[in-house]
C-alpha cells in the first residue's frame, strides 16, 4: 500500500469512525418506549455497543495509517490525525468543565 493511498484511507476512516460513534451515542439518548420488550432494548443496546466498537476501531486505524503515511503525505496525514485528536480534546474538555 502506498503512503498516498494510506492517507486517503485514513481520512475516510475518520469520517466513518466519527459517524459510527455519533450514531451509537444518538441512538442511546432518551427513554425507551414503555411498550418495548426487554429483548428489543437489549438489541438496541448491543447495536449501539457494536457501533462504538467499530467506530473506535476505525479511529485507531486512522491514527495508525496517518502515522504510516506521515513521511510521504504530510498534509493528508495531518488532516486525518487532527480529525481524530481535535474532536477528542473538545469532548474531554466539555466533559471536564
């Protein structure tokens, strides 16, 4: 795999990863309907946890690929890394304060 292709894949993985994480968080918000059964609630919970796991895996893979391609595709690797790190810092900042 060339460094240029790795940087492009890293940028795509950042978008997919944050999309999956956002889906998981938003699907877990709110109270469930009172008529939903326990098995439906468990299915929703497992789907959200799978989305978080896959999204996190995508983000970690994007960081690794951006490090792999940093020597040849500096700008795209930096964009991919910033796409992971900046939202994490913002989330932790708002979570702490």
